[in-house]
C-alpha cells in the first residue's frame, strides 16, 4: 500500500477510485466506507489518502475485492424514470421505497447513481456499473447540463428570471440557471424549463424560492445528452444504447468502450425484473416495533 505523497509512483491509484471501479459504489460512498474502517489493504485498515497498486490485496467488509484495470470494467448505463415518493438511497430505515428496488439485479457489481433527485422530484435518473464514468459526470468541473420541467406557483416576473440567470447567492454559494424557457400554464401555475450545471441539494427549488416563488412540481427531463423519453414510463427503466453510452463517455472525456452483451441468464433475470408488477406510488409500511 502506498501513502499519498510526492513520490507516489504513477502505477498507483487512489483507493476510493479503485473501489468505485470495482462496482462497490460511488467514490463518495467509498470515501465514507474507508473513513468508517470498512476497507483493508494488505490486512491493514485503510485510511483516506491511501493509494494502491495492482499487487495489493484489498478487502471490503472483509470480502476480497478484485482489482481490475479501467478497460476491463463493464460499462452499462440504464435510464430510470423516478416517480415522486422514492428515495435515492440503497436502504431506508423507515421502510420507504427506494429507486434501487426497481433496478435490474447484477452479479458481482452494483448500480451507481449518476446524481440524485430528492423524494418530491421525479424524472430522469442514470445508473451505471462504471464508477469512473459516474464520478466524471457528477463532478462540477465537467459542467454537465441538467434540464428540469418546473411548475411554479406565483406571479413570475421578468426581473425574477433575470436575477436567476445572472446568479443568486444561496447559503452554500452562488447559483444560477444557464437557461430559462416558459412553457405556459394557467393562473398562478406556470411551467418553465430550466438548465443548471451543478447538482447541489434542492438547487432548482432554492433558486425559485430566492425570488419568493414556490415550486409545486419538479421533473428532470435531461442529463447531458440523454433525454427522458417514452421508452421508460414512471417507475420503469431502459438500458441505453451503445451510441448513447459513447456520447456520455465523450462528455466525461473518457475512452469509448463496448457495452457488453447480456448473457442468457442476465437477459432472463433483467426481463423478470422489468416486468414485476408494482404500483408506482406504493411505499412499504415500516415494520412494527417489537415490545
């Protein structure tokens, strides 16, 4: 195991990057796992800042991790149409439905979410098996456009739009829309399409709230070059084509890579998962407490 310093050989990589590439989660999730002591390198508990090489022995929750070169990682991407009421987390202690319950099952890998949506926001979510692709697309420096359809309550004036495009100081720093287009509506409810370049928590809602306006509906309709379309109804997912995945890789400044074909077993499993009959808005009731 190599420590992070100026003499680090170029063959070593950050531990969280290697773990994400192995399909165990996003880099951020892996940083948390390392900080929690769940990762070992050569039988020693790892620390944030550690780097590893191909010869190192890595374990996650005491299970060995296969270290793979970047070009060997399967790059699959699915588009999911998230309904309101679902959480972007793997497990919820209150028993509420999560987006991961809907996704096709994988063997030896995990779906990594490219960004998040809050419980009251619906629309486009992307998931991939490639941790590096997820990290690049989420990183603020990549400047990936996210487009939302927004229904706003209140009297929206031109000066409100100008202010949000010029930039507003929120509690976590400046924020702005790069584009705002009105899409009509009736009375005090008007639909707009807005574009942002970051994915901060509730950023779209907070920008409108800064002008004294309330968002009553919010739906993400585009992430980069991927548009939410009729292939996936609410609560459904669809695997992206080779061209779509290649476009995302180019956007992330990564080499394109062939999307692996599903094995017969995967095809059957994915088909069963896709056709499970589950009500879109259903949420599991929390289990009653004992005693």
